[in-house]
């Protein structure tokens, strides 16, 4: 059958991407606050870390969306068709009435 949910490695990878994305966004914000003509390099650092933060957070959200969409597809697949029904054992009387045995 189809296994459910993401494994531990995928969960940890997504969490690490979110944490690093937020850390890079914080560094970008702090660097941008101190940009001046004399410290123009901080502007470059702020732009690069902001781009890294956007990339990491976009990747994490994309992976989360992939897992959610997969779960929706699996649930739609499982809802197809009727629920399985067990067949009771056929009694000798039922077989005789159908003419299978004498």
C-alpha cells in the first residue's frame, strides 16, 4: 500500500531550511539597517543574504506543498471504489440449493 506522510529526514530538512531562511532574513535586515556610503559592502551582504533567505523559504514552502498535494492525491485514490466486503463462508445448504452439490 502507499506509505503515509514524509519521513523524518524530510521533516528535518524542511525545518532546517526554514530556520536558516529566517536567520538569513534577520542578517539581511540587520545589515540593511547599517548601510551607509562608507559601509556600502553591508548593502551587498544584505542583498545576497535576502536572496538566500527567499530561496530557502521558497524551497521549504514548495516541499511542504508537495507533501500536502501528495497526501491529497493519495486520499483521493483511497476514496475511489467501494469499501472491501468480506464474503461469508458458503454453507452446504446454499450449495445444494444452487445445484452445485447433491
